[in-house]
């Protein structure tokens, strides 16, 4: 396997990539620490590219604080747009392929059908806007790229909805969870498997792809699944988005169609609850 350079290695997906690569015995994947791989620092980036001459770069680095981004537009844009563009330019210079992780939040979320890659992107919050700008910057500078839009990412690493629900479910007698935002959870281990499969079997079919687990659910039903699998007893009340006001507006329906990645790249995708059971099994083992 050619050398692979991972940016954002300490984040949730970066840790999942490390986990999967170790299990697969992949040794040519490099996870430089954040202080050596700041995607806003061109000098550091150039030094890394010269040192490792990677054939592939994986960009897991992102500003993902959705609500905070509404008041911190400049920082979100620097990381999500400018950082992505920096990597695209260097990948072009060093003839590397960039695998970039994006989001379902590039969509408005008002379409009543699973979203295709070429459906109109119309973000309704700063996070989604800056991630879309990152996609556009990459595509304007680099042909050799796979942009993977994903959604509702969780794993045994970092902070995420599954770990938060397991903690709150154990601490509280009752919870209120939004029931009118519809999407699909994604186990970050599955996304990591997908990324490494793309690299291993690179068919040079570059472009934008959707990847989340199979199926459709709401945050309420997702939470109920977590409590059921983890055997946590807590009373859960479904509520409307209007009853739970957040700084950033979220898409109401962001289920993505995965036909393209399955057909073009031969990626197999597990059902969301099957993957949730695996994750919770790991978390319960401690």
C-alpha cells in the first residue's frame, strides 16, 4: 500500500482510521500529531508532503461545532474552506489523491426523498456553508479527489450522540429528544473501513460520494435504539424542533442516497442498527 497521510488524526474519525488500519495490518498510514499537521499552516504541510511523499491524503480535520460556528464564522471558514483548499493544492503539486470528509449539512433538508450527490446544495447554517465551500475549493483545484459526505457520526471515540445518550440515560429519569429531524446515523468505524477500501481498490472514479449507514431514523428513534441495545431504562419523550431551539438551524430531512458509492466503488454498507450494536458492545466492555 502506498503512503497515506491523515490530517485530524486525534479526532473521532482519525482514531477510527487508526483502529481499522491496525487491525488490517496497514503500516504505511501516517498519523502526525496536530501540532505538526495544522492544515492552515502551509509551511508545516509542505514539510510533511516532502517528508512522506504520500500517494493519498485523508482530511478528517474540520470545525464541527455547529452552533458555535454561527458566531465564529471566520474560524469555521478558515478550517473548513481554506484548510481544505491548502490540502487540495498540495495534493496537486505532489500528485496525491485527496479523500475529504464532508457532511449532509450542505443540504437544506426540505426534500422528501433520499438526497443524491448532484441534488442542489443549499446550506442553512454556517457549518454547512463552510463545508460546501471546502468541497468547492477542492474541486476547483484538484481532479484526484474523493469527497465523502457523511451524517450523524458516532463511535467509541470522542464526544458524540451515542456516548452522550448512554451517559444521560444513566443519570436522568427522563429525556426529551427531537423526533422531527430525519437522517441516518453513521458508525465512524464503517466510514474508516470505506475510506481504506477506496484506497486499497482505487478505481480512479473520483468525485463526490455519499456514505452513511443504511436505513432511516429520527434522533428520537436513534436514542430509543441506544437505550434498547444498552439496556438503559429511561423515559424518553419525543419533541418537535420548535420546542428545542438551537443557535444553528438543522436540516429536517437529510437522508442520503448511497447508490453511487455502492455501484461505482463496490462499497458494502451495514444497516445503522447493526453497527450501533457493535459500537455499544465495545463501549459496554469498557
